[in-house]
């Protein structure tokens, strides 16, 4: 959780978040502009008045055939030999005929099949092909009435239309002399409503190339995504995943992987390899996984505490209604160019996640920077891929999407690197913790058996036996219990508080026997239901008896107290002796140092030693109530 945000920090992360929103939207718009105006920038030929001047085209070149085409609704003018058919109108490709009005006044639906026609001036001796890759339908192209390209399964019934996303037959056209040819595209029946994709004329070496550099790169990225997904599963199984939300992040990777599988470059080649012509619904499937990826990613951010969102109930309802409405609009607007609107509305609302992400970056929340990089690439990929699949770009953006996914994977690798670094650091600290515990236990064992103390006790016991066998037996019982407590301390972790008090009282009884005087030990205990390290109080009481001088004072005492406080359970050992030097006492008393260190390590307790000359000493611990044995 992020707390303590300053007003200056708030302005900073809001400004940074809004900047990232603007940068993402501008990059998507820039991709669109660069695609649409690619021909003008590169000086390529373009259609004017339904005619293309392609006389300068050379082998390896291509020309995007966007511009005005004549269209014929529900007619295949070449296949059905409709040589004298009149066009129903003109359409600026890429576009749909949905809602257009024909010369006879008919308003066209989004369904149906049709033909499109232009003329083109072409050079001699150059093999030419007219086609459109990534077309979610089926078509045939003709040059001067000769079949040029076959793409998918043609039908007058939209339910029987199918495609692989790539042409299945190519018959290049070669003009013997420079001439003007008629180019016709016949579309199969579909719900898309027209020549919604920008066709191209390619020449010579560009014909028949099954895969471009961008497509090969897309499969390299796919392989990297699969490896990343496997790595995520492995890290989570080994408990080194992305914190508490490791498995939710694996779910994010699954949706991103499936989203990329249904990207243009990957999906159409997989269909061709599997011989499964089901390319038509690519945009719908990609969109579904895009929505899933966004939802799971935001859930993961909230679950792991990277962002803090506390929406009111009405805000949750409004956001749910908004998203459901956008999803319904996207699927119901099939065949209309307006279906891009709900997609970008959702992306715009989603982009406001940048604000809490930037909050995390400013306040140095772990992984916030890497998640921001991942989120930027995710929103950018969704934006440009949906524009490509809905034919809002003339030149495909598949390679750009692959590069953006590489940026996404850089963010993921950064996450895993930081997590592994933290895990290794924690492992080193755990090893150091165990080493310190071992050293403390060794010190405890060294401090347990004090020959001088044992000699004095045995001498006293011998004297007591001379006076009374019963008293000697009691003294021997005290000594045995003390010896057992010392030995058990080397193997026990925590003991009940009443057990530690009993051990301490037993030790005081031995000291009274040794000193031949009564020691005033007082208890002020309100809390009994807790555990403490074995022999954690006895060495402190021993230190008070040996070094504070209470045995020389008539009113000398040692007080053990335990009470509840707002910070936790406060345990203290106090005396009214001379007030010894705490640092020197810790240096010379292995038992005292041992007791303090074990309380810190095993109980995560805070420790404080207060010594006042001529007034006494207090050693105070505060233990959280929820501390468990380590």
C-alpha cells in the first residue's frame, strides 16, 4: 500500500500519468497517419479518377490500391460474364458499402457480395499480382479478365465463406506491351460489407513470397512469449514469482500470449499450416483476448498493491455498464467502420491506469516502473492491431506490433530480474539469520554450565544434606530443574511464559540457598498467553542479582512485568540497584547479551535498556501480538 503522498508528489504523478496517456494516444495516431500517407511520403503511384498509373512499377515494387473504385453490389462481373453491368456507385477503398445509396435509390446493407473495378496503365514484361493479405473474407482478382489471385473459399452465402488469411492460388499477369488493363476484385458474401481492406499491386520478386521479415520476426516473438510463459510457471511453482500475485501475472501472460497468437502475422500462417480456413473472425477473437488481458492485468496490479484503487459502488457499476456497452457495440456493429469507436473509448478509459502507476513510480513502489513499461506496450499493441484488423490503416502494422510486444517482454524480464534479485537477497538474509541463530545457540550452550556456580551450589547442597535430608532433597530438586532448563534451552525455540517464569523462580531459589539470604523477586504479570525464548528472563534476573547490589540493600528487589500496550506486549525486568553500565554488562555477560539478541531475532521484539546510577536498571522488550515462532 502507498501512504504518505505529499501534495508535490501528487502533482508530479498526475502530470506524468497524463503525459503517458498523451504519448500512447499520439503514437497510435502517428502510426495511423504514417500508414495512410505512406504512398505520398514514398512517392508511390495512387489511384486518381478510378485509374492507376503503374507504368513505373519495377520488379520487387508494390503499389497500394487505395482510392476510388466502381462497385457492383451482388454481382460477380467477370465470373458471371456481366460485361455490360452498370456500377452501383463509387467507393473510396478501403471502406464498406454499408449505408451507401445506389443509383436506383437502394440503401445497401452490410451483407452481400460484389465486385470492384478500376483501370491501370502497366509496363511490359513485369509479372503483376493484385491481392490483399489479412483480408477477413474471400476474394478473386482478375486482370483483363484473366484470373490473377484466389484467396479463400468464395460463396454467395456468407456462412460458407472462409479463408486462411493468405492467398491460395496466384497466376501473375504479364503484359506483352505497355497497356491499360482492367483490374477487377470479386468479393465473397460476408457481413463486412465491401472492399474494406486496401488491396495492393505487387510486381516480380514480391509475388508469391510466403513470409516477410516482419512475419518471421513475429514467430520469433511468439517463441519468446511462450518461453516467458513457461518461465512464469516455473518461477511461481518455485515460489519466486511476482510476489503474492505471481499466478495472476501468469494469467496475464496467458492472455497476452493468446492475443498475440491471434495477431495477423501469426494466426494466418498457423491456419495455413493446420489447413484450417477460419481467419474471418480474427478481429473479434483478438478483441476478446485484448479485453481479457486488460482486465486481468489491472486485477493483478490491484492484488499486488502496485496501484491502489478504491472506487465507490456507483463507480464500479458505471464502469461495468460502460465496458459491457462497448463490447456489445463492437460485436453488433460488424460491417460498420464505426466499430473502432468503442475500442478506442475503452482504451482511453483504460489508459487512466497510468495515473496510479505513476503514483507507484514516484513513491518507489516495487516493480511499478516495469509494470508501466508493460502497460504502455499492451495498450499500444491493442490500439494499432485493432486499427489494422478493422482496416483503418492502409499499410499493415504487424511488424510494429511485434516490436511493441518485445517492449512488453522487456518489462516482464525486468520484473522477473528484480524478483529474482529480491529472492536471492532474502535467501542470503535467511542464511545469515540461521547462522546468527546458530551462533547465539552456541553462546547459550557455552553460558549454560558455569563451573563456579555449580561448585557453589553443590557445596551448599552438601551442607544442607548434613542438616536435613528433606531440605537437601529440595535443594537437589531445584538444582536439577535449573540444570534441565539450561540444557533444554539449547534445543528449544520458544516456551510458555509461565514456564520461563517458573525457571526463573527456581533459579532465584538456588541463589537464595547459595547466598543464605532471601531475594525479593516480584511479579506484575497481566499477560500469560504468550511464548518467549527459553532462558530469556533468567539471565537478566541473574545479572541483576550479581551486579546491581540489590542483595546488599534491605529494600532491594527485582520486578518482572508483562502487560498489554497499544504497540504490543511489553515485557520488562527492573531492579532498584546501583544502575550498571548497560554496554559493559552486555560485553561481559554472555547470558544477558544472548537473551536480548534472541528476543530480537525470535520475537522480532524491540529492546531498550535504561540504566540510572543509584536508581536501578530496566530492560524492556515490546513484542507484537501476532508474532509466531520463526
